C-alpha cells in the first residue's frame, strides 16, 4: 500500500532541481517537505520522505559530536517510528529474521523491538527490500541527524532545553528517575517532519563505523573505512540515559554483535 507516493516523490525531485545555494531556513525546509508518507506493504513501516539540504552536524555541547558542515545530496525516506515488535515479528514469521528476542516484560505490539544486533537490523532491512523491490537499509549517522533535527539547529528539535512530555529518558520529565522501559511508537510528539521518538526511548543503530567526533566527511553515505568494523554508531539516547544524551547530536558506540534492552533501530528507504 502507498499513500501519495507519486506526489511525494515529484515534490522531492522538484526540490532538488530548485535547491538554493545557501542552506535553507528551518521554515523553508519544513515547507519543502512533502506531507505524503510511503508504505510499501501492509506490514511495512510507514516511511516519511525528507528533502536534501545542508546543515551543521554535531554540537560542541554534546560529547564526541564535533560540529562540521554536512550535506544531504539525495532525498530519502525514513521510518516514522522505531521498528516495532509487530513489524519485526512479520519478518520472523516469514523466516527471514532471527526470533527469540526478549521484550524484557514490557510487552510487544507497537513497542519498539529491542535486544537486536546489527546483523538483525540489517537482515530486517534486507527482508523489506526483497519483499517490496525497494532498497531499505540502516541510515548513515548524517542522515539520522538530519532527520532528527527536522530543520532545527538547537540542542533538541523543540529548543535548547528538555521539556516534560517531549522524550522518554532518565530525568526528561523533571525527576531524576529511571522510566523503566521503552514507550510504544507514537507516545511522544513528532518532530516538525513527523518523526516520533528520535530523541530518547532507544538508542538507534546506524550504518557508520564508530570514529571519535563523528563522521569526518560530513557526507550522506555511511562512514565505513572498514566495512567489517566491530563498533557502530548509535544515535538518539534511550530511556535509561540522561537528557543530554537525547540531544539530536548525541552519539554512542555499540559492538555489532551486542544486543541490549536500550538498543533498537529504524530503517531508511532510497527514493531513486
């Protein structure tokens, strides 16, 4: 099933043809973003198209996130939410994904899948690609941060300070307590581009090899000097961690073969 796919893709192509030389303002970027979403099958994630553009990657207030200029040269679509148990279990049911992950007693359904490795996440993206004939994959960290910022340049997409009710993390609601688990997809308000739980909830796996400071090139493609690298970049923070680690520029590292109840993922889909 697709919702407004042709209109969304046409708008993105038009944006590419008319992109200004200078970085667009947040208002211009938001106005340029197509409202249409893409869903390639009934059990596929809802994907949100995002435009090309330039922005400042990183933030000097966040550990290991050195600011640098970055560019998205090709529009792409990113999942509206983290991959849910419901979506994951459709892949398991077809024998294409490894089952047996624990939900840590929090429940399944529309909660994000946890306790998955990099290979699990890549296997899910490969299954979507085979099922739909489209190219699904993990985002690069440049793509991830562009989508998380949604045109903003502040610490969080809504401003410079954490606000109660905006994200799931330790202390995000004002009390320094552990929330005790992930929240279902769509629990927290979406950013300006319609994406939920980009900040907090779960660390999200990306395709980039870990390097201190961030991807040095600032390019859209994943930073993979060693495609078999052990440590990969995670983005977004998680329910267990403090508000600063839910900032749009926050980064962490995770061994490719290690799974955890604070780690999940969302996929991207090429549009060309």
